[in-house]
C-alpha cells in the first residue's frame, strides 16, 4: 500500500509538471499563432494597397495601360506620350530619379543608350576621382562627343 501511494504521488507530480510544461508550450504556440495571423493580416492590407494593376481590356476601347506614375488608364497607342508627360511633371520634384527613368524608358535604341550611359558614368567617375577639379564639374553641351553620345538620349 505504501508503494502504491508513493507511486501515485510521484505520478501525480509528474503529470502536474507535464501539464505546466504543456501549458507553457500551448501558450507559446498560441502566441506564435496570433503573431502569424497579425503578420498575415498586415501583409494582406499592405498588398491590397500596393496592388500592381495589369493592363485592362475594355471591349469597346481596346487594350489600355495603367500609368505607373499617376495610375490613369490610357489606350496603349497613347501610353508613350502620356508617360512622357507624366515624367516631365515629375522632373521638378524628383530630378535625378526622373531623369534616370526618362533615359532608360524613352530611348528605344539600345546601342545609343549604352554609349550615352557609359559616357555619363565616365563623367561622374571623373568628378568622384577629382572633386576639386572644376573642369569635371561642367559638361559642355556644344562638345562634339557630348553632341554625339549624350544629346541623343535627351
């Protein structure tokens, strides 16, 4: 009888310890599940805000493109002109970013684009190497090389 009482007591203590560990584990699992649900909810709300819109087809109007700057839906044949005008409006508020975007999106001749960008990179590297050298801080637009390599990009 003594052995069974001691065994029952030991068994009860072990079960109590397991229950404490399991309840702690359950609490951690529950908290983890809540965090994952919150994160998934935040991601859904963020992705709902930044949904990239695909070109839409309206049967009477044909294929339409969505301008990445203003979000306006424009007929495909008019998209280039619309995008260029949006970029020109953005030029004042974001000159560097808009200029780079214009150079890469509005120039269709890849060879001229590569030559022009390479030349611009060369100019910037000169300024970085010699920041005190005044001659590197200016680009003479009348220069034959500039006229041939950079001006076609503008």
